């Protein structure tokens, strides 16, 4: 808006012959005050800058929290599968503070996985796996393997 008014007035002044030959310096065309350049008063501009800084800090804090949650998940998976620890993950968790934990959805998934693994590791879980196996196919594979070994042995050994 300010640009439009300024351009209209400067054109009218040039038409009157008071423009000074049509040469303008760049300092006059661009205001030195950033508030004026944005079309706001100084107070509005300062308030706007404060809001921008606060929003940036909130976004950065939320981003750091998410990074720490992901690092916590990676640490948990490394412990579960006995993989080497990562100092980068531990540093991210420390930077976010002590209130970092797994999100609720992931906690539920981890709990379900642990229950399933405990069931599989128990004796009853092993017995259920035996019931689910196809004994006929296992017997056929064992007989085929035995006959292959017997034939290979007969070819190599002249006594048999």
C-alpha cells in the first residue's frame, strides 16, 4: 500500500517538474526502517518479531522432543536385539531432558511384541509350534536326504 501511494505521488511530483531531473537515489526508494518496509508501525513490527521468535522456539522444542523420542525407540531396539549403543542417540535423549519416553502407541506395540516373544519362548509355545508342523512333509524331506546321502556314499565307496 505504501509503495503504491509513494509511486503515485512521486510520478505526480515529476510531472510538475519538481522531481529534480528524474534521478533518485536508492536510499530514498527503499525505507531504512524494516517496519516501514513491511507496512507496519514500529510497535506492530516488534510484536510480530517477538511472535516469530516464540513460534520458532516452540517448533524447535517440539522437533527436539520428537528426535529424542525416536532416539529412545532406537535405543530400545538396540537393547532388544543386543546391538551396539549409539552415542548420538544418548546425546539427543540427554538434550531433550529426562521426560523423554516412547510414545503411547509404540509402548503398546512393544508390550504386545514382548508378550508374543514370551509365549514363543515358553514350553507350551514350543509344543504349539510342534503341532502346527506338517510331519508328513518333514518325514519325506528326511527320507529324501537320507537316500541322497546313501547314493553319494555308494558312488564314492566301492565296498558298499
